[in-house]
């Protein structure tokens, strides 16, 4: 069986280094906000070319705390992609604000800036405070257009970079374009922990400071509670593992990029709609997603041939039961709806083998 994602292959290769990092933390015993957390924060902010980074407990919390740090809450609206993982919208909801969904660009599948403008010109746009662009599948959103809109309408930007660790937009890493950039270290992401973890990067000291307080009961100094915070910290154990894995992130992303290139070569002119990479971006292929009309049959066929596939995502947010309350209906986001019916994610992870990709491409062509 060729899996959709296999983190074990990478971990086998890093086993010794990871074990050493773990036993170092166990030896020291600084499990909560220990030395590896601050070291990882320094290393990751450096990697993202931002001034600050604050480790938190997940990507979802990174988004929530970023919005909170910007003072966004009840009565506010936040624009985000209709075509994203539901956690993006849930973060908006959990700070008390209302998500406004915007349909995708049919080429990159990311939020369409023209449709953001259209919303902002409508009478529903009152109290809109921020935009959360999502760099879906590892392809950066159209940041130039989004930054321009944000400036014109005085909106904050919080990037959802949970699928795009290390991706470039023009010559700059994603995460540092707006007020805050949010990353998830869920195990299957391009940079994954051994459990849940996340981080916020920012160039603003005041935002970093607020998130530091929010994640730790509202304190900077022990028992001096300046605001009402919660417990959303990054574990020292996870930070220690992430420090090991960060060293290999660029190499791993490069492997993903060459896998994607090989897939695209082998599947050229085969009738499938393949992923695009815009010339001003460096895609990091968290997922390699193709489009096909007979998706169900294709998935069954591949599965019979021992090839796992996925769908990211089968039910758009606006058609999810959880978001009936937003009042959207089928037909509101035609691109997102069409994508959700046609997309298939093929196996993609750094240690996927060339022969496996060839086998998968063969099967796709045969189908
Ligand atoms: C994974 C992901 C999240 C949520 O991250 P968690 O660490 O699972 O909370 C948010 N947005 C996107 C686009 C993601 O892919």
C-alpha cells in the first residue's frame, strides 16, 4: 500500500536525533515553557524572516490568539476563504466574530481578491476588521492584491500558513506579510510535531507580547495576571522535536517540490487538471491535488491498486452542518463547490519514492 502521508519514513531517518532531544528535555525536566520553546521560537522566527514567534498549542489556537491580540471579537466580521480547512473559520467563530467566506480563484484555489473587493463594496461589509488569507496546499495566496485591499479598507491581515511552512511569495517567506502569521505543527504538516502544536510569527512586539500573555493565563511574570488569558502553550517536548525537524524543512520541501514536478511531468496531457505554481511563488506542496470528474471511481480504482488518496476537503464550510447558522446555501461559492466535488489528493510526503510516483502516475493514466 502506498500511503497518502507517511511520517514514519522521515522519523526513522531522524530517530537518533529525536530521541536525544526528548531525553534532553526529560533530563532537564523543564516541560512547561522550557529552554527549547524559546530557542525554537528564535529559530522559527529567523526561518520565517520575522522578528518574533510565540509557540502555542495548535494552529487553530495560533489563529484564535492572533485575532484576539488584534482586538477582534464580538460584532466584528473577518473575511476568509470559502475553500479552506474548517479550522480557519472556527477560529473566527471562537473569538466571537463572524466569518465571511469568499470564493476561490479557479487557478490556484486560493481566495480570489476580486471577490473580496466585491464583498467590501456591498452593504454587508460593515464592521469587517480583518482578512485571513490561506496558503492552501502550500501555494501562497495572492498577497500583493490582498495587502492592497487591506490597506485601502484598513483591515488587518492574519495569514493562515498552516499548510505552507517555508513557502515563498515573491522573495519573502509566508507568515510575515500581515499583522500575524499562523502555523500548525500537526504531525502531517510540512513541519510536524509528535502531537499538536502551533506558532504565531509577527514583526510587532505588542502582538507577540499579547499572545505570550494569552497563552499563559494572562501573565508575563508569574502570578502577575494583567489580562484574562488561558492555557494554550507549546510543550517543551514538542519544541525540542521541532528544533530537530526544522533543520530539514527546506530539504524536505525541496523533495516535495521535485515529487510534484515528476507527477506533473508524468501526468502531462492526461486529462487531469494539475496543480499550478505561479511564477512569483515557491509552492511547498503540502498536498498534490488533481481534479477529475469521475472522482469516486478513480479513488476506488487507485485503492484497488494499493494507492491511498484523500479529499481536502469534501464538504465546503458553508455546506457544513456546523455552519448552517451563517445562512449560506448551495450555489453561493460555485468554484469551491466544484472543487469539493472533483479534487483528489495524491500521496505526497518527502520520503515518497520515485518508483511509487511512477506507479501512481501509471495507474492514473490507465484509469
Ligand atoms: C491544519 C490546519 C489548521 C489547524 O491547525 P491545527 O494545528 O490542527 O489546529 C488551520 N488551517 C489550515 C489551513 C490547516 O491546514
